[in-house]
C-alpha cells in the first residue's frame, strides 16, 4: 500500500497534479470579477426630445 493511489500515478510511476481544484479556483475568481465589475454608463449624444403640443388621454376598456 503506497502513499499515492494508483489513479494519481502516471505511466512512468510518477505522481501527477490534480487540476480540479485549480479549475475550481479559476471559475470562482471569474465569477467574482464578473459580479463585482462596475458597469460604466457610456455617455452618448444628448438629445432634447420635443414636447407634445396637444395630447388626448385614451380610455382603457
């Protein structure tokens, strides 16, 4: 009974690195930065909308 399980040993009998925790950390950091990103409202052309001279309220039926 060795220190490492057979699933961690590669063909040459050397130990491998388990990538699952690294991938989990990368996804957690990615989600963190996506959620905490401040979305900057882009400035655009300022438009003066015309006001209606006459308006009629419609009755709801």
